[in-house]
C-alpha cells in the first residue's frame, strides 16, 4: 500500500474525539477573557511589495494563482470544520513546512492565510513558528514584535500581547519572537501545549496556520507537529526528491491529515510564479 492509502486506512480506523486528553499547564492558565483583546496598534502590511511578489493582495493577482490556493484551502477548511474534524485533534491547527529550506513554505503559508481571510464566515491567525529563521514579518513588510517565544519565556503574561490585528480584515498575526537557544524545549513545554489548545478551541470559526521550520534536520518542527491536526508540506518541482519527502514525513504524527503542495511548477512562460498542485492524503508511514 502507498503512504496515502495506508494513511486513509489509518484515519478511518481512528476517532480521536474521545481519546485525546487536552494538555494542562498548572502554573499559568491562559486568561480567556483577555485573548485577542489587548489594545495595540494595527499592523499595516506592505501591500504593494507583496502584490509585486505574487501574494494574494488585490485583484491584480493572477487568477490562476488565486484558483490554486482556493483549491488547497477548500480541502483544509473541509478537514477543519467538516466530517473529518471529528477524527482530527486540533483540526483547525495547520502546519506548513517543507523538506529543506528555500522550497517556498513561507510563501505558501502567507498566501493560504490571505486566501482564507477572504472567506465570509472564517478568520485566520498566521503564526510565525519558524523560531530558528523567522521570516513572516519580514515578508509582510512589518517590523518584528513581541512574539511566541517571548510568551513562552514568561516575558508577557497574556496571549493577547502577542496577537496582532492587521489592516487586512480577518487576518491576525503572532510573530516568532526573539531567538532563543532553548527553543526546542520551549515548544515542547506544557505551556506551549496549552497555548495550542487555546488557539484551537477559543474561536470556532478560526483557522490557525503555523509557518514551521523545514522538517529535515530540525527537531523543533516535529515537536510542533504533535500539536497540529493538519500538515501541508511544500515540495519544489525538480528539486525535492522522493527520498527527501519520505525523510521529511516519516516521523510525523501518524494522525495528521497530510497534504503536499507542488511549488514552482511552471505551466507557461507567462506564469512566472508557477502554480500550486495539491496532492492530498492522510499521513501514516511504515
């Protein structure tokens, strides 16, 4: 059986709805009344620069790219809020990663967030979880702010202090925060598990996208994967090998809904940014 076939069989056998115990953090509970409520200046995205680089900012973005991301997000939304959600723990928490660096994961993560922000009845929170090489804020043209690592270190008490509104309706951000030599341990902490649980359950209409580090050779990504319900792995055409894909996915949580996005696949000379093909399956490996 193929990875996807085995994955589907595994997914059909398991229902995590009653078996997963939510993590608790006994020393510090998240203040549910204050999350998202901290008054901060709205962050303004550099829309001109984003549009020039192919991000889904305005009507000038090519329809082909918009449609490709619509196809991808529709699968993710169906998993998050449809029938599949009953068998996925934290079905609305989606990690975006790649086998190796420079395969376009951040580009895909941001565009997925921008596409989901266009939904009439959904909101999206984009988390820069690449705590080793954070790039989401830089890509968006925003200065680094207090972020996730700072919260996990106790430098701020409230989750609301690290969630930022943007000038794009329905899109919020959590920056990575300051680099720290104990990032692995911080992401593996009970406090991080409690944060993930709160983000997953606080708002029933919210998708949370985590732009994670690459999978090969980075332990932080596997730690984060254990908190997620879905995973999108970005692979670059003519660069990412089958061996790389297998190495990247073999240690992922077998209960993840796993999808692959083919990046930089040029279908015409006019389409400079390529298009994004989405191969989807529930992930388990031998």
